């Protein structure tokens, strides 16, 4: 038992240090932080405090059912931090004081209920509520993530720091960590402690890795979007539109080579066309059957990347990607595979003639 308590204390210490270090770095050393980064820093600080309280169960005679139940009650409040994070990613600016109060109502009710009636039925009901709550947030978050992705892909050609597709594995790890927490709370054992603390640290490491340079997009006032999410499908429905001339968008994009602009947006293209972005977006969707993001990347590859790689197979892929208008080599690779069915390095090697390969280098 003493060995188990020592291991638990070590795990709690490691977890506390992890959240404390990142909280301090984000909130105090990272001076030029965004609202989203501030939210992440506050969440890290809250998790550090939550982990500190777990130290109490490592003291002699404190590993009791009543203490463990109260820790479970308090731990359940951490679900609010998951909610804030997911909604701040998919609906920037969602968190307000009023919404935090509303979120706290059911947790306050269960806490008060257990304070008045400290019986197992309250704990069981609380655990059931937390499980339903977690799944509700995951489902809502996934739907909002899809809406957000549709919005950015319909309006931006460079989504390097605004893409939220990384939330998919995060949702999976949330479920794993919540399951580990549930088993740790109901069936206290050193093995479940190890799984729980390891999964939580791994979850937030993934979150920090992908969200470190993430800058959520706040929809423009004229985008036809609500305050609670991205619903681009309804944009412009209230306005009677005249169809754009067939081929007009393609002609302008190719003649002006607008696709070489790394940060080209749908709004930029609409201004160049002398119209609004709803017209252009509808044209891309109905006539070309593509999002703005896919359309621009296709032009970059067809009009610039492939000809360059055919004429100069000795060029490095980083150079080809940059000259073609891509902001990163990873985005270039994904777009190239999607369009051609092969990686840029595979395509590049096919362009190398045996007698001309000496001294040439193509990076994967």
C-alpha cells in the first residue's frame, strides 16, 4: 500500500508540474498571446490546482471512501474546461461569464446534493450525468468542427494556423481519459492511476502541440454566420444573386496568377472580380464543385508545381512548394497527393532521366 501511495504521489507530482510549467509559460512568459492562448493558459493553471488536491489521498488514513467521493465530485468540474476549450476552438469568443454560470449550474446542484445527502446514489447519478455530458460535448464539438472546417476551406487558401482537423484525435483521447478517470474514481488502483495520469498528460500534449500557433477565425459580420458557430450554407440566401459568367473566375485566376498569393482569400478574389464573396463561393460550389481551398491548391499544382517539376526535376520540393504559393511543405504534399494520387517525391523521381540524375537531389 505504501509503495502504491508513493507511485501515486509521483504521478500526481509529475502531472502537477506539467500543467504548472505550461501555465506559467503561457500566462507570464508568453507576453504577446492571443485570447485563445490565454484561455489555454488558464485551463493549464486550473488543471495544476486540480492535481494538487489529489496529494491529500497519499497521506496516511486519507484514502477513505468519503474523501475519494469528494475528490470525484470536484474532479467532475473539470468537464467545464473541456467544454471551454472545444467551443473556443470551434466558436471563437464563445466563453462568457453568463455561459460559465449556466455551465456551472448542474455541477453546483450535484455538489450541493452530495453535501446534503452523502449517499452512493448521488455519486452514481453524478457519474451518469458526467458520462452523458462528455458525449454531448464531443458530439456538439464534432459538428461545430465540421462547420468551422467548411467555413475556412470556403474562404481561405492558407489554413495552416486555422485548421481544426487535429481535433479529431483530441476527441478520441478525451473519451479515453474520461474512461480512465471513471475507472480510477470507481475502482481505485495504482494501474488505473497510471493510465489516467498518462492519458491526461498525453491528451494535453497533443492539444498544446497542435494549438500552440493556432489562431481561431472569427467570422466577418457579412459572412451570414451566427454568433454560436459557422453556418456558411445560409450565407447570402436573403440576397437575390446574378450568376457569374461561366469561366470568369478561372480566367481571372489564371491570367493574374492570383493563386501564387500564399494568403489569398475568397474575399480577395471577390474584390478582384468586382463582386461579393457569396457570388464567388456559390460559383465555385455549383459550377466547379469545389471549395475555394481545393480550387486554389489545384491551380497551384497544375499551373505551377507540375510544370516546374517537369522542367526542373533537380529543384527541391520546399522550393517548388514555396514558388507555387504554398505556405508549408506539408500542405503541398497533402494537396499534391489528393490531386495526383502520388507524393511529390514519387512524381519528381519519375521526371528524372537516368542520364541526368547525377548530382540532383529531390527531398521527400
